[in-house]
């Protein structure tokens, strides 16, 4: 997959979540991370596989890292 073409929709697909615009908006609205000290990969709503994917992607500065950062900002 080309980095330039990745979208938030692609990230939701990668995480195994519903990825239509309404589902993404609903996920963000229903899962706000109120405690700013919680890292996105440690949020309680992820499965262990999702959390691991987020953690590894951020640690390795993978092609997903920018979108994960964007999602983190949306969840705050």
C-alpha cells in the first residue's frame, strides 16, 4: 500500500473496524480519551491485537504512524 494514499478509512479497515464515515464519526464520539496521559495504544477500547498494531506502528514509525497520530488527536 502506498503511504501517500492511506486515509483514516484505511486505518479503520486495518484495525478491523467499520470504516464508513458515519461509523468512524460514531467511534470517535463514543471513545473520547479524557485522560490526556493515556497513550492511544493503551486506550481501554482496543483489543489486544489492535493495541499491539498501534504500538508497533508508532514505535517503528510505520506508514500508519501519521494516521494513528491523527486518530489520537481526534479522540482527545
